[in-house]
C-alpha cells in the first residue's frame, strides 16, 4: 500500500509512465502493479488519473 501511494506521488510529480514507476518501486510487472493499485484505489491507474484530470478542468 505504501508503494502504491508513493507511485501516485511519482506519477503526479514526474513524466514517468505507469510502467516506469512500477519498476522503479520494485513491482515485478505492470499487471501486478495494476492489481495492487486497484486494491488501494478501486480503479486502474489510467482511470484514476483520467478522473483526477477531469475534476481539475475548468469549464
């Protein structure tokens, strides 16, 4: 859970892809990272960040 929360911080603050962050934090594969992410946030990384961006857009 700590690694997943750190991954969110890294993705928000850098230009790293989900895969790059997953491997930098020691996840064995992108699919394992996604499974762990879903356990914590009930969403895939892509959906989580798309939803986050939608709420920050001003109309």
